[in-house]
C-alpha cells in the first residue's frame, strides 16, 4: 500500500533497527536453520517475508533485498526497477515521471536514508544487477547463507 510505504520511509530508523535485529537473530540461529534445511524453510520464510515486507514496504519479493541501503524504500516499486539511484525523469516536485501519482522511489529512499542518520553511506553502495532467478525466494535465508560464508572465509583467512 502506497501510504504504508511512505510511512515506512518516515520511520526508517526504527524499522531498520527491527529489520537488522531480525537478520541478526536469524544469523545466530543459522546452525539450527541449516539442520532443518534451507530448502524446507524456503516456503514458510517466503510467506512471512511476503506478508510483512509486502505490507510495510510494498516489497516485490525480488529475493535480493536492499531496504537497509535504500532508506527502507523498495527500489522494485520504481516502474523502471532502477536499483542505483533515480532516472533523469524525476519531476521537480519529486514525483515519478512514469507514475506521476506517486513520489519517485529514490526521492523516498533519500528521505528514508536521512531519517536513518548513521546509515547515510549505505545508499552509496552500488547494487548488483538484479538476478531474476532469485525472484520469489527468501532474502533473509540468502542473507544468512552469505553471512555464514563470509564468517567462514574470514576464519580460514585468519588461521592461514
Ligand atoms: S522517476 Fe523515480 S520512480 Fe519513476 S521511473 Fe524514474 S527513478 Fe523510477
């Protein structure tokens, strides 16, 4: 819902804290998640993400969540699905050139980023091109796998 999406950017600071808390808890629980099996968890995780992120952010379930870097504004709501800043068509009023009834997703992302204060650098991270094969999969489980892999790499580099 558009109104909810705008509310989430206004409250990006607290929502980002909650979001990071959830991710942190899942990373901590990763041995258990692995025991159960990510394949088995994929559907229930996706269902929870779809409902919660869909309600709060109009998330389009791309499976490669950037909310923490985009002021809690989902870039997939951009009609051109641009993931690295606005196109050249943003109206002087901040409205979208394709859907003039809505604010440009990236104007909202900047507002949300400013509300997050300490996260202002995050919006400058260049996002990878979208991998359409990951659409409809759990971004949280993917994040858990990436963090685990990162920790394992750091550990093996430290012991070498
Ligand atoms: S104005 Fe903003 S939301 Fe609209 S197409 Fe351009 S970047 Fe996307």
